[in-house]
């Protein structure tokens, strides 16, 4: 399978997991959230490889890096720099959303604290999935036009 097919495969896995989430704080649901985020990271990883092949960037170097490091390298490319920087630097950027959601999974909300962080709910997962799809489409359309 090539990178583009793997991007779509992992995105399909995310959507399947998304359809089965119930947000009942069970261990099964928590595991599904971890799988959702892991599949999303894999999709981002293969999207970075796909983009790098389009831009003729050394893929051998990128294969040794995690998905965020790959995107940091791709952020140096002038054609897509602003798109990627936006996702790293805005509070609702895909990379920050994934990291904050993973952190919330590891450190659950403390119910005894009145002012607490927000929980992981359907709205949050929908936001992450929609944000990723927009990011992917924007990158692909930008590169097709260049």
C-alpha cells in the first residue's frame, strides 16, 4: 500500500472507532479513545510521508521520525508553511487538540475541583476529526495547485 492509501485506511479506522464511542468512562471506551488517537496519529504520519513524496523531500530521513517531527520538517516548505504552522500554533490546531486530548486521557478530570478542565466528549472528538479532514484536504488542494 502506498502512503495515500494508508492515510485513508487509518482515517477509516478512526471513523469506525468514533461510531462506537459511548463516553461512559468504561475501560473499553477509554481504550477506544486511545485507539482513535493512535489511528489519527498514524494517519497524520502517513499523510506527512505522502506530502513529502509530492514535495520530493528525503523520505528515508523522515521514516526515522515520529509524526510531529515529520510535520515540523514539512513546516519549513514555503508552499505549506502557513497551513502547518497554523495547526501547531493555534489553540484549536490539530496537533494541540491531539496532545491535549491525550493528556486528558492520562490525567482524568478531578470532580472534587470546582474549576476543572473540560472533559473528552463527542463534541471534542468530532472537532478533532473534522479539523483533521479539513487540514488534509487543504494540504492536498494546495499542493495540487502548486
